[in-house]
C-alpha cells in the first residue's frame, strides 16, 4: 500500500513537472 502511494505521488509530481515545462516553453 505504501509503495502504491509512493508511485501515485511520483506520477503526480511528474505530471506537475510536465505541466510547468509546457508552461515555461510558451
């Protein structure tokens, strides 16, 4: 369960990073 939470958090962080990168690119 802890690993699943960690993976979910990582995915969320990655998504945020991707969004920020796209926003900065503009």
